[in-house]
């Protein structure tokens, strides 16, 4: 009797795990960096490679980091929304050009509009690795103390801006 009961118990346990997993949102990959200091880096500016920027330069202000690339189809989808968001001046928006050619990035921003306060170059992807980037686009909100408070994987949507990023930025700036 018990030898027939064990497969049934195992089946029920697996079914429960499957049912729980199906309710998860694949866009919500938990980041171990949330509520931790943003990784440090020194990156050249896309517009002027002789100049660089570090997260320490941004201490004292809330800012958003958007990881993008000119070859990224999903980045093209979110880009018009970022341009409109930047025009509203809610928060400084910095771009991190990920594993891309400088000229391609400059051309892309010239054609589609440049929403970024500055874009930083990450040609070899090391900064992205430190930030746990799974792929582009990804967006981070970083507080005044340089702590990552939010991470969004995939293209930013109107709903993500309205329901998550903007309320968080208002709270952090209060």
C-alpha cells in the first residue's frame, strides 16, 4: 500500500510547486542588489569620452539608470516613453550604453531623441555584470545615499512609470 502512496504524494508536491511557479511574473526577477549600495564604476560619457562619471558623483540626488543599446529592439520600444518621461523632469535619467559601439549609440540618440542627462559607455559589459544585468533594457532607481531601491527588467511601460517608478522617486525625494 505504501509503495503506491509515495508516487501519489510526490505527484501532489510537484503539482503544488508547478501551480505556485505559474503564478510568478517572469519580469520580476528578484535582485540581490535591492537595498544595497550601487556598485561603483568609472565610465566615460558617450557624448565626451574624455569625461567620466561615477555613482559617487551623483550622491545626494535620486536618479534613474537605464541600461540600453542601439542594437536592442526592446530598447527601441521603450525609448519614446523615456523621451517623454525625461521632458517632465521628474528625476535625472542616466543611460548606460551596454556592449555597443559609441558611434552607433550617438547616431541612435540623434535619430530617436536623447532622454538622458548623460549616457555612460559600458563597451565590455563589466558595469552591467556588476549591476546584475540579465539583458537590455533594464532600469534602476538609486536613492540619495547611492542605494539601489528598484530594478525593472525589460522595457519600461506607462504603467511601470506611473505605478512604480514615479511614486518611488517622489517618496525618496520627500
